[in-house]
């Protein structure tokens, strides 16, 4: 296990600073990575987190090195990357989210292959690498997170060949035929194959990556009876591949949900909505989330099962995302129209089938909705994993989960009612099945899911990845 020095490199920062009542305050950022990795960073003798600063007051509190100790003076060093608008647009909104994101989610026609965005993406990855290189003194291990930073490992390896580097790729990896449409695919693969270890959420994603490497000239070998899926050899460097689904803070969430405040708010929600059964869906605005298809499934359910009229309500929460991209604005308008149409046809004076909330809210504010809901409707068209599915299970005892078979979590959460989100009729029937099952059946499904989500939590994921990584150098 890592005992001394770790440099974490990610797109998003664990803490941000902002103005509130003419003062600068520090906010811990939400998300699974911060939850799992922040305690690790605080426990190490030396740890540095390199990340893009997006808080309005972030650079008001940093030193000349753009660094600050978090969460306090006894904590670890957060080294902030400053991006100007051109870099932000080309690196983040451009190449990361208009090229890599659609390609990795199998939406080729939505991809933008802008040479300028690619150039900026490379330069920003170099900026991250330089920030990390300045902190390397000897035997530090470097852990890179996700698709925004695919080139960072090579830029570091070129300068410090003996550095121990690992990467976790949190979104899907597509089949080789799709990935190979990217004009700069070889440079991206060279960047990633500079790692000693790469993690993916599922075995299918890991195998897709290995086959992509093979079809681009690398030697691969699969392993059996090992934690590893296999390894890839490129230019005498070996990169090990592992499949390890990210977990959540199951125990922490479960404990929060049992507070009097959360229970009281959940009870109020049940009273407020006239329907006897509540469904909940929580998404970031994105074309991969299958929101329109989900709404159509509610429409189909009410059409085929009129007995559910005035009996069920879907509470759909959507957080805005990537508003700089026009396609996302158009998607939001389509969602508005679809909900308006469905509610217009079915609603009564006291009931409507879909309640829609726009805007991001802290996780704590979602807990009453999870607790009040009889089932969660998690139906992305494709998803690397999907943590909301696990969060719902942690909060709602005997809650039912209708889950897309194309979410990475479907490979792990036995007991979920799986559906093909492209099949609106099948999803409607999956909802009916989940909410109409006998209580013993519901309890059995829940027990299966909760056991897995509790045992394979964020600490399990973190510790297992670190052990596999450390074992590479012990052999």
C-alpha cells in the first residue's frame, strides 16, 4: 500500500473557494472521488492534488505556487491549474466533451473533430503534467483520473521515465471501430499506455480498451485467475489493465438517511404528492442519460396500464450541464416539451404524472427524495457506471431499482430490474414489474443489491486499486 507520497491529478478539484457575505469560504466539492480519495490524501506523509481551479475565489487564497493546504493547514497540498477562456473552451467544452465524450459513449455523429480543440487539449494536458513534474522529488506515485487527462502520463513519463503512474478511466471505452474514428487516436493511446496500470469500471470496457490497443499495433495478453484482466506491451513498456467498479460511501449515506430531519422531509414529500407510489430519477443534462426515452416509458405505462393513473408520479431532477454547448440547450427544450405533452394529456386537478425540477442540488437535499420514492428509474442509454443507482440503494430500504442494462452498475447490482432503455414498451413493463411485485420479492431484490453496494464501497474500490498498483512493483 502507498505509505508516503502520492500525487493525484484530476480535472475537478476536491475543495473550492468562493465569496459569501463578503468573506471567502471553503467548500468541499461533491462526488465519489472526493469522498473516497480525500481521506487517503489526508492520511499520507506527503500528498499533492493537482486540479483545475473553478472557484471564484480560488486564487485569492493560494501562494505564489498556486497552492493551498486543504482542508486546513495540517492537510495536504492542493495545487491549482488556471485555465483561460480559450483553454477552457478548447480543452473542456471542446475536445473532452465534444470529441472524447461522444466517441466513448458510442455517439459518433455527435463528435466534433476540431484540430484546434485537439491542439488546446494537448497544451492543457502539458500544463497539468508540468505542475505535477515540479512536485516530483523521488519515489512519488502519480494517480491520474479520467478522460480529460489522457495525455498527462506520457508527458510525465517522457521527463521522468521511472515514475510510477496509474490511471482510472471513469467513462466507457468504446469498441475499437468507434474509437479509431478519432484522427489522433494513436497519440491518445500512447498517452494512456505510458501508465503502469489502467482501471475501468467493467470487464467489457477493459476488454474494449485492450482490443483497441491490439488493433493499433500493441501486443496484448489476457490473464486468468488474477485481479488483472491482462496487460498491453508497447515499446517495451507493460501496462496492466484492471476492472474495478467505483463504490460509494454506503455506510455514511445510510446513516445520514436515518436522521430525523431527512425522515421528516421524506414524510412531507409523501404527503405533498397525491400519488400512492413515487418514482425518482436524478440526472445531469446529457444525451447519454436516456431522459426522453424514460419519459416516453412513463407515457406508455399510463397508456397500457390505466390503473396507474393518479397512482404513480415520477419526480425527475435534472442538473444543468455544459450549457456552453448548443445541443444541450436544445435537449433541455425537448425535455420541457415532452413533459408538457405527457402532463397535458394525463394530469388532473390533484395529480400529475411527472414532476420536473431543474437545477443542481447538494446530495443531502436529494436524500429525502430517495427515501420517499418506492423505486428509482436509472435508465441511461450508456453509462460508465452510475453511482446514483447505488446511492438510492444505500438510502431506501427495500427500494426497487429499474436499471438500464447499458449502465456499468448493471454488471454488479444483482437484484435490479434491468431494462433496455431503447425499448420503451419493455421499460414501461419493467416499471410495472418493480412496483407491483410482492413485498417478499422486493425485499429479496433489495438484499441482493444492498449487500453488494455495501461490501464493494468506495473504500473497497480505493484500497483494492492501490493494492493491485503497489503489487506491480513488489514482483
